[in-house]
C-alpha cells in the first residue's frame, strides 16, 4: 500500500471522529438549553410563590390591624392609656 492511501484512511478516521465529536457537542448544547429552560421555569414558579407569601402576610397583617381597631375602645381616658402602654 501506498503512503497516500494510509494518509487518506487516517484522514477519513479523523473526519469520522470529528463528526462524532460535533454530534456530541450539539447534544450537549441541546441538553444545556433544556436545563436553562427548566431552571427558568423553576425560578418563575418560586418567584410566584414568594409573591403569594408576601400578599398572604400582608392580608394577615391587615386582619390583625382590623382586629386591633375593633378591640380599641371608642374613648380613651388616661387610665386606659397607661394600661395599654405597659
């Protein structure tokens, strides 16, 4: 066999290996994009949960404030003020 033929066989093998490497890189890029989309979805879900928690805490605080206003007497005298302050 001629050296040029061996060079051609080696080049063909190298091309096949390069093609396999390119396919693996493409698969890796697709997997990375999928992971990015999944992570974004997870963060958006977490953000909505946090917003819901804040709204719920605010509503609870408003209800506590309403209860406090209902428990307050209509007219305060100095004795009631001193008791409430302590």
